[in-house]
């Protein structure tokens, strides 16, 4: 037996890439990705909700997760909202939308639910799509728009801008803190 016949284990150094054994062309990063590092919340929740959960925690925004309204899932017509955010007046309901919500019948149910939440419960209802949670920078910008933008005037109140001006992870990602 020659040394070239032996299948040596491939153990690259930390931070290096290895080739995927199936195709041989796709590179797989080793270790935790930035997206995975930002996730928090219940393990059984979808990744998009876990990322938003982590974003809200990291910025110190008071919220509740999976809040039953109108009787919750136990009552026909009831709902469980993904996030109820208390930093705004009135409180903001943040609904995470996925491919399921593109179906015409589901869109009708979502519109009805939004109308009830806004009119009967006096909540401000905003939707974020699952694809918007894929990039941390885009998510950060989008969440600030959704939470802090005044629905009637389209402006952001000055007090909310001062709440958090820099992303706490800019120093980790870019090596500086933005100031």
C-alpha cells in the first residue's frame, strides 16, 4: 500500500473553506455564520422569526412573541401575532410573512386580520417578508423603517432616532463602531 492510496481526513484550519464532497465545486464555510449568530428565541421557531427576535433583543426593544389575539388559534377567526412591539404608540404588530401568505385565499384572510387588529384593537400592523430577513444590514434598515416610521406622515420622530443610532454588531462586522 502506498501513501497516496490512503484517504487522509481533511481538517482545514479555522476560518478556511473545504470543498463539498458531493459536487466538489461548492465551498462550505466552517463555523457559525453571521446570520446564525444573530438568531435567538425558541429553537422550534422559523429562522426568519428567530432572526427578528434576536434583532429586537439586541436593540433592547420591548416586545412579546407569539401573542394570541381574538381568542388565539383555539377560536375560529382568532390569530396569534408574531411580535407585539411596545416602543411605539399605539403598539406595533409585526407579522412575518412567508410563501404561505402569497396564496390569494390567505391574502384575503391576512387583509381581514389586519383590518380587525387596526380598527378593533387599535394596533399598528406592519408586515415583513421572510426574504427580508436574509441579510442583517437590510433587516436592520427595514426594521427601523417598519417600527419607527410614522404611518401617516412617513417621517421618523427625532426621539426614536436617538434611541439607537449604531448597530451593536458593526464593530464585530466592520471593525469600527460607526462614529
